[in-house]
C-alpha cells in the first residue's frame, strides 16, 4: 500500500467508526526565528471526503515538508475551489499567533492556541453532530471539554486531512512572510520564510531585529545578550 493510501485509510477508518464529520488540525512555523505560527483546521463530512479522495490532488497530498512548492500551491488552490463547490460539506479556517504572543506564552502554548482558535473558527455557531478532531502531535490544549479528539503523532504523515491542513497552513504562512518581506526586505523572508539561515542571522547581527522576530528564541536571545543589537 502506498503512503498516500495509508493517509486516506487512516481517515476512512474514523468515518467508518460512525462519525459524520472529521477535521484535521495542524500548525506550521514553530521553528522559525521570525513571523507567526499559523494553524489550519480542515473540516469535512463523509460526502465531500469521498469526493476529495478521488480528486486530482489526492495522489499528491502528503506531509507539507515532503510536497514541492508547486504541488502545495496546487493543493491549496484546489481546496479553495473544492470548498466553494461543496459549500456546507467542508470548510477550513486559519489562525495566526504573532511573535509577541509567542515570546509571552512560549511556542508550544502559542501553537496549541493557534490550533484551538482555528477549530473554534470552524465550529462557531455551528453544531456538528458526531465530529472527530484529529490533532497533529501529542499535546492538546487544556480547555478541551466537549471536543472529541485524537492526538496523532506525526499526523501529517498519517492522516490525509491533517496533511491537507498542514499544506493549507504552510502556503498561508508563506504568503504572510512574503508580505512581511515588503516591510523588511533585508531579512529575505520571501526566501527563508523566517528560518534562521546563515544570511538571516548575519543581517540580524549587523542591522538588528524587527518586531516580527521572536526575541525569546535562543539564537536571538543570545545575540541580544552578547551584542548590542537594536530593534528596527
């Protein structure tokens, strides 16, 4: 069985357990030095799930880190159209948590907050009967009473819906970083997306950091202590 079919079968088994709706939840941007963490929830019913697993993008859905940029964008654009064509049967929502909040509550709590908020955006004012939430990782936010969920370690490598959520989040965050690049072109965020590349670190040492940098993250935290670098 191919890895892709394993992803589909994982979620198919959840529907087979009697759930009417299943959602995949994932986040991206935990390891970057700049920019927000972005989470996405992709929620779908059995009718739309049966359609999307037979769609042109089904064979290329995988962990976002394994999917090429062009295929990520193809999947992202397809999902936009698919949701429009199947209104009422599926939805996705993103949530972003900015660097300032990450510094305040730490990256784990910021990631959980982003995932929680993206799910809430999908379910606000709507009661989904028999909804199962598949959450990437091994942690869940604390106030989860009333949520039927499973945490899935390496979920984007095991669940088709989590993989789609990871791709939506990745493409969405990349777009944010390209926009932020317009404000601070010296950091090359259009290319490094906020990760701590050698060039990115050299620019921080030379020119200082921005309000979008995570000052609690160890590389920048060390630089602040060792060198008089300024905030731009």
